[in-house]
């Protein structure tokens, strides 16, 4: 029998001071059986930190290799932003850079590992990479529940996440995939 996705419902109060975005989000995240909780949390943080009109999780989830985990589309359905998570391959990022005018990656991994093969990626210098401190994601992983409410604040590159009475902090390092 095939395993089914686990649904997480998270209410997130986003205060992204760096971008001037303040929203209350009600996220329903389908966690594929092959998806780690670390990836799910990074995906949710990427969604919150990229929030704008037209943003959506992919319908196929992580099992869809032709779609980004998160995308931004205009009202006509035109792809405006491809937002990837983790450690996408150079081939995948090359495809993304040709498909969307804006590409970004949210990761907890070492940036050097992500940059391998960047010279073969179309417009690699325009791809934004947001590295979230792994310790912050690990702390959230230890407190993740299927139903959860938390506050997320980004200010001057610092990320603060308050779950209940506990606040966790970490850096969100923003850089380009390659020098341009």
C-alpha cells in the first residue's frame, strides 16, 4: 500500500521588516513520505520570506520534478518566480533560470556545495540564495507539530521565530549563486 502525505496546518504571523511585508498566513503543507521535516520547515520558511501576491506551493509537491516547490504567478498564470528549496541540481537551476525571470533558493546547506556547477547555469549570477542557519531549522524541527501557530520576524537579516513562549533566532544569509 502506498504511503500518503501528512498534512500540516500552520498559522504564521509574518513580520518581514526587511521587505515591508506583514501578513497572517494559514498554511496547509502536504509532507510527502520521502520529504524530511527539515525540508518541510525550510520550504515553509521560504514561502513566508518570499510571500507576495500570486505565491503558491506546487500542486505536485516535491514529487513533481517539472515544477518549483514554490512559485509566484501573475493573474494570467505566467511564471514570475521559481523558488526552490534544499540543494537543487545545476540542471534544475539552469531550467529554472530559463523558465522564470526570478529564481531563488532557500537552503540550510553550505553555499560552496550549492555553487558547484554554477558556471553551467543560465544567469547564475542573478539567482538569489537564502541560507537559513541550520541550528534554527533544527530547533523548529524539534517543536514542529501538525497544528502549530508561530510568529516569524525578519529584520536586518536576522530571523526570529516565536513558538509559544520560546523565541529562536538565526541569520538568513542572502547572496547570489555566482559572481556576476
